[in-house]
């Protein structure tokens, strides 16, 4: 009888413990995070850190972290309410804001490397002018779309008339370049670096581009503390990336199927990746130059008829949330040694 009572009591204690754990989990705000699995650099590595460590949990968050192949599908997920925040790049957020979706750009992790025009290594193309009468592939609506249109216009070439600019997925672009079924493609790091390292392609022209973090306004309004805690987590994840390069690049290499050397070399365009040693080295506040770039993109997309409305960047960038996060962070004694890897 005593044994039976002990078994019953043990069972009750197990259920109580389970309920307490469940309640503890429920007390943590759920945040659904999207990051790019195939591009873009730094966002991809930081996304892996958020997914494979307990950083979110240590900051009082219950994270659901999902990898998307490219930016546009992430924006669609944000539009449809399937995620709360996306780690993406400059043009993607402008396109989303132009659609009138209530969201805010809350941070930038800095440079994502290069957007570049690539041609097969044996191609006769040497300049933008040589593209006349040829086909160029890019991902419409992505950060790789606008530069080729700008570069063509600078040389008085009309897209769609003098040069056929074709909408393709990222995977299709890479395959088309490898098998030379297209004259040129617009790509981005780490693919630009990988193609050059492997002597598959030559770089005709390039420009830098920036990363952007965008969050649904509804989430910010309903969970202001959790939104700030996410930014703290983002800074901590960026530091982990910068101080554990070999480990994190290995994770990302397995995900995106790219060479670790290409990932490392092209990530060096990013100041956080290259130089950060402590949390104070990491500034993810949207800068004036970054905001100006967003405004320039918004102007261009609207003028060219690529968006039906001009994105309101002035109201689309939230500088208050990062201030709140920094204030919260100043009251925390951060210890990076407390972080744990929860998945390899």
C-alpha cells in the first residue's frame, strides 16, 4: 500500500513539474524569426546562432527560428502573419513598406558584402555596354534587382529593349551561370566570392549592400519588452558569430552548401564580423546613411513603376526600440560564457 501511495505521489510530482515547466515556457513571449538560408551573409550566420544556441531563452524569449531560401518569401511570410521578424536586406524591406504593410525597420547588422554582375569566366563581356542585345538574370524585387537597372540606364541602355532583364530564382541564376545558358546574372556574396574563387565567373561591376531587420508593428505594440529583448539577443548573436567564426561558418556552410573559405572571405566586408570582440563593439542602430539608402531605393522603385506606392521610410524606421534595448542592456551584466549550444 505504501509503495502504491509513493508511486501515486511520484506521478503527481511529475505532472506538477511538467505543468510548472509548461507555465514557465508560456511566460516567455513567442517570437517567430526568419533568416536566409542561402543568402545573405551575416544574417545567415546570425540566424544560425539564434537557432543553435540558448540566446533567445536567456533573454526571456521563446524563439521559433525558420530559415527561408531568399528575401521575397520571407516578406510574404511577414505579410501573411506567419513570422514576426525577418533578417533580410535593404530593398526587400522597402518593397514590403511600399505595400503598406505595418512593419518597422528596427536594426541593421551592417554590410552584406557585394551585389555583383557576373559573367561566365570565358565570356566576351567586359563592361555594362557589352550587355546590349543580351540576357541578364536577377531576382525581381530583391536587392539584386535595382543595381542592374541603374547601371544600364547610366550607359543609356533601356531594360527590356536593349537588354533583356529576366526574373529568376536564386537557384536558377546560379545554375544558368554555371551552364552558360544566360549571358550574365546579378548575384550577391557569398556567391560572388564563391564563383570567383572557383574560377567559374568574372565580376564586371559591384556595389555594397546593407542588411536590414524588419518587425511587424503588431508584434511591437503587443510585446514591446519582447521586441527590445529580441534586439538584445540579436546583438549577442552577432557577437557570438564574430568570436566563434570557425564554428558558426561551419554551421552556415552545411546549411547553404558553400565553401567555408568563401563565406569567411566575403563576410569580412562586415565590420561586426571582422572586428567585434565585445558587445560594446556592436552597433546595430540604423544609421543616417542606411536610412538615406532606403529612401533612394524607395524613390527609384516608385519612379520606375516597380512599386505602386512610394514607401514611407520616415515612419518605416523605428529608432526608439533600439534605444530601449540599449537602456535595458546597460542594466544587465552580460556574460558570454553563460551561452550554451543547444543544437549542432
